[in-house]
């Protein structure tokens, strides 16, 4: 009986946490007129939200921050490819730079097709920046995009819209 009660409480708490993430995600999408129009789109975003929620707990990174970064980087699209001078340079939902992809040995195809893998890759990179720069820099998470201080100001303004 006690196990059932604990399970019910756990499910209730987890559903509330997921709802909060969904609320932030849909608020971000609404800013760009990208709200889901079909049941399939809704399920996609709900799935991404659940993956992000779980991944943030596993890698101990702030959920709101990670959601803001993913919105800024790819608008939650797993198959996103960023280009520089016409050449593909950034891959997946977290827009992992090709040099970072090689350093971590991430697979390009999986970054572009596997939702869990793509979210996890972004979380791993963010977690490592947190470990390296948290004690030295107040806004350590800006390193996810650039080490250039001027570009960090622009990036901060971009992701701040999604907090």
C-alpha cells in the first residue's frame, strides 16, 4: 500500500515538473508563431520536453537555461543544420559545432535523427562548460555558443528572451 502511495506521489510530482517545462516551451514557440498546429506536432514537442526534463536531471543542468539554449539554437528541431559560408557546421537540436562533435565523438547522423541522442549531446557539452567555467565566469553558459566576449553579449540577449 505504501509503495502505491509513493508511486502515485512520484507520478504526480513528475507530471507537474513536465508541465512546467511544457509551459516554457510553448511560451517560447508562441513568441515565434510556431505553436503546434497538429496532434503530431504537439506530441513531438511534448516528447522533446520530456527528454529535456529527464536529461537535465541526469546531467544536473538548469532546465530553464537548457530549454532557452535549445530554443535559440534550433527552435527545438532535431534535424537542424547550421551553416557558415554555405558549409554545414552545426548539427542537431543543440547545434553542436563540428569540431565539438569530433572531440566528443558524436555521430552526425544520430545528432540529426535521434531526439534523445541529440538532446543528450547538447546537455553533455553544457555540463562540461559548467564544470570548466562556473567558478570563473558568472555567465558560464554563454560559452556554449562562443568564447568571444562581444558575441556573448548578443547571445545573452538572445537566450534571455526565453527564460
